[in-house]
C-alpha cells in the first residue's frame, strides 16, 4: 500500500535524523507483532464507529511509556490523520525499509525437520560469504520436501530438496520412455 510505504519512509527518515533508528525499529517490530497476534486490535483500528480521539487515547494507553517518543508521536499523528488502519502495513513497510537501509538481506531456509545449530551456522556462513551485508536467516519446516533444503534469497532460489530431485528424476525417466 502506497500510503503505508510513505508513512514508513517518513518515520524512517525522522528516526535516522534524530539518531533513534534502532529504538524505532524495535518499536515497529512490536507493533507488527501486536497486529499479527491481536485480531481485536486490528478490528479496533479499522472500526468506523470508534472516533479518532478515542483511538488516539487508546494508542497512547497501549504504547506510551513502552515506545520511543518518536514512535508514539508518529502513531498519534497517523491516527489524527484518520490513517490508523494503515498502521499494520506501515509497520511491515518500515521493517522492510529498515532492512534495505541497513543492507540486511533475508535468507529463508526450508528443511524437512528443521536445522540443528551446526547446520544453521554453516548455512549462515555460506550465505554471508556469497553476499555483501548482514544476513538474517529465517527457518521454515516443510515435511513435503522429504529431505535436503531450499534456500531462498530475494528472488533467487536454490532447491536441493529430495522432493525436487525425485521430480527431476521422474521427468527424466518419462522423457526417456517417450523417446
């Protein structure tokens, strides 16, 4: 959403200017978590029945004292402009823009059973050696890949799963049978 992205960019620029980027980033992670885990909070933000002043007061009660004053002030401004419904998308967009600003790449490793500590570290070291910048490793478990792993960084994917190898073998055998 363009509006959320613009608000997030403004918040990022302000937090960099004030030297509070890390604190605001931590706050936005919490906002995103609250939005993901509380359907009631999302319904509250989206409700056309609840007036803006009530929403602002509630946001202050929920977040003031827990958040950096830049974050609290910004959320108040967003609500006063009647854009509180974009807060979840704004938090997500801020986190994405923060990662771009800090040159942090996200590598997603999918395995059948999860990674042990040694394998996780090897994967992280491998990815770091191939890329410039920081790497955040996100693990996913998918029993359907049977074994091996799938590594995804941005729009690039390395599929070394047993399921992919079996599919490739099936295609190869089918092609040979047809010839």
